[in-house]
C-alpha cells in the first residue's frame, strides 16, 4: 500500500467511508447465496478498496450518472 493510503488508514476511517462499508456489508448479507449483491450508490470517488469490499457492486457518481464498478480480488 502506498504511503498516502497508509496515512489515511492510520488516521482512521471517517463517517462517510464507514457508512459506505456498512451499506456494502448489508447488501452482501441480504443477497441470496451465489448471487451478486444489490448496487450501492456513492459519491466517494477516492475511497480506497479494502479486502472486505470484494464481490460488491458499487455505483460511483461521475457528475452525471452512476457508473457500475464490480470489486474483484485482483483490485
């Protein structure tokens, strides 16, 4: 992990990134087995991908619409 990401995590996750992680957990939990979870929409374009997010689908706002991003283990 690069130094900026290490510094950000050492200072702790703030309210909005933590809320996104909670929404992703909830979507994963509510998804039926062997199915993809619901899309979670967010405006957080600079969120660092953590291992807990793998398998989730995130709708990232680009100023006009929400682009789908599927988080894979290679990320």
